[in-house]
C-alpha cells in the first residue's frame, strides 16, 4: 500500500472495524466506494453521522433507540411482569419479529467468556439488578445464545437472580450448540420461548 495516500490507508483501517471485514476486504471496499459509489459513500457518511448523534441506549432496557426510552419500554400495553434478558439489541429485533413475547426486555450488551476470567463488569449487571428490584417483575426469561458463552452467561445470571422471589426460565434447549438468536428463524424462536423451561 506504499503508493496509496494516507487518506486511503486511513479509510481501509476504519473499514476494518466492521464485523468480518479483514484487511483485504476493507481494501476492496475502499476502492469500490471511491471508484464506483461516491454518492453512496457520501450517504453512508451522512446517515452514520446522524445515527451517531441520535441513536443511544434506552434508559430502561439498554437497547438502541432514539430518545430516552425505546418504543417497547414506552408501550403501556406490554406486560411489565415478564422481563426477557437478551445479549444484544439485534436479539430484541429477532424476538419482536417472532411475535412471541409481549413483556419487556433487558439487553446485557455483552456476554461472559467461559474460557477467560469471567468479566462481569463487561455486561450491565448492576443495571439489571436495579431493574429487577425496582419493578414488579414476576418472571425473568433468559434468552441468551445457544453457544458456550451464552450458556455461561445464563448460568451466571441464574446464580445472581435466584435469590429474588421470581420465576426464572430459559428458552427450551432444542437448538444445536453454537446457535445465535440472530440466525434462528422466527418460528423456531417462538417455539423456544413458548416451551421455555423453569431453571429452578
Ligand atoms: Zn427500552
């Protein structure tokens, strides 16, 4: 890349923050944007700038939204007694798409790595515990991924939450190990919620 300008190299470096984009792909994307899609590139700049300014974490559930509260937390028709815990904002989207949960959500925004020192700081546990003690929650549904990390996170959550007088359940275990919620089809996801198992 010696012949390329610094601006080009900086763009390639910046594109590498995207998921599953390595140096080669980033370089190809940079060439493509600058050669063939300059209008589209400007649109990405503008919309990304606006999204960065306006999209933030919901004060209650931690998902991404515009404003202080997301549309689900603001919806008075939702069942406030049931709280579903998911790992990422995209999981809320998958669950809503499956139309299988009319309660509220809490987004951990992370997971626990079972192979490393369990880094409880990396997920929003304090915020979750405050949510459970301050609201009239009767059932917590743990909807973490069916991966080693998701299972470890579910186990830690159960250990933390079992002291509360609430029902704790987890999605039914019909999925192959390694399944992430995001990639499970809506019908299968809905079935896993309806057939959820109590963790007691
Ligand atoms: Zn919310």
